[in-house]
């Protein structure tokens, strides 16, 4: 949100690469700005979540998702028209398999689990709101395909632009907040491209945090029998507490280490590398070995109304392939199992 605001007021225009790095460092070093933006972002989440599924989350998604895809396509076309964009495409679509290690695979799995909202029961929570006539297998397939398409489009946006301007490919905050703002200023209409990109980033962020928040809200409402208003307030307060601690770990709490990591690094590592894979493993074991086979059949076939030709391969993957693969990757990535 800080960078969206700076894009609108022109604060990201006309700087050198070093100055963009200093702008980002200055922002993360300011406890007030980071906490204020965190609070505003979570307040926007609260306003949507308190309205419920249909009036809040569904309505927001119906507006934001089409806009998100339009912005993605426009950015892709613009990137592909840049000079030497083929170098970026070659970097993206010609992977170096020698660089793939168990740790890399674990990180990729954590990213896939996060982006697909697996492991922390997000999709399970939303699926509980489905009617009995909703085709589960088809819906899951569509979600996986769309997630993959968005990931590929994002790569097409970023890497051709990076290589077109002779920059080294990077990842994480450095790419988004230091390299890309400099690229936008070298493109005709860069002011508008910068606004569009950080607006896109805002859309992606708020839809993700809203979907994750619904897990705990559903628990408070359905198990603890709270009103949605109260559940949303409690969820927002918890998120604000831990979100502020993470924001402050870049400045005033930077010297506070937990297992050699800042609070932000610790929470990121625990959620992406441990909780998500572990949650996925437990879900696979629960569905494959504990839930009554009849219940799984009913869910896959919509209570017998649909014929699923891949039903038995799905069973086999849930019971054997998924748990074994997740466990092996999990242990390799944590260094508990070696070749």
C-alpha cells in the first residue's frame, strides 16, 4: 500500500537504482510507516470480512478477479513488446535442473501450498459453504489450472522486463520494490504502469489475506458460536498483533532473534516450510485413511450424480503418493533425511 500510494503521488519517479534501494530501506526502517500501513490494510480486510461470504468476500472477488486478470494480460503484452524480451522468456522456460535440491523443492512446495491455500484448510473452509450439487473435482481442477496460469503470466510480466533493461534477475522484495520501480520509469507511461502494478499487487495481497482469515472466523462462528462481527474483530486483532510484530522486526525489533531468525523470518519459515506441508500431509492421511470411504465417494461424485473416471487414481494419490512425497520432501528440506 505504501508503494501504491507513492506511485500515485509520484514518489517513485526519477530515481537511480541506488535511490530505489534506499527508498525501500527507509520504508522498512520506519516503525511508524510500516505499522500504520499494516493497520490500514487489516482494517480493509475487516470491512470486507465482517459482511460475510456473499456480501463481502464473494462480492469483492467478483470485482477484483476480472480486474486482476485484465491487468495481468496488459502487463504481459507490454513486457513481450520490450526489446530483448526473448532473453527473459528463455530464462523463465529453460530451467537449470542441476540447481534443484530438496530444500528448493520444499520451498516450491510451500509456495504451491500457500498459493493454492492448501495445508491450512482454506479451501476446505470455503468448500464447506458449497451446495451438495457443486462439482468438487471440477472446481479443484479449475482452481489448480487458474493458479498455474497466473503464476506463468506473472513470470512473463517480470523476467522479460528485467532482461530487457540489462538487470540481474532477483526474487522477493528486492525484485518488487527496488528493480521493478526503476524499470517502470524507463517505459513510456511508466507512471501509470507503476500504479497498475502495485494496484495488482494490492489485489493479490488482500484477496489472499481475506481468504486465510476466513478459516479462523469460521472456527469462531461455527465452533465457538460467536457472532460474525465479534469473530471478525478478534481475528483482526490477532492479525494486527502478529502483523505489527513482523513489521517491527525490520526495524526496532531487528535485533530480537528467535532460533537465529527475526520474527518475520521465523513466522515465514514456520508457516511456509513446516505448517503448510505438515497440514497437507495430515489432510491427505485423514481423507485417505480415516474418513469413511463412502463419504469421500459421495463428495467426489456429488452423491452419485456424476461419474468420475479418475476416482481410483485420485484415491491412490491421496492414500499413498501424496503422503509419501510430502513426507520425503519435508524431511529432506529440514535436513532430517539425507541421501
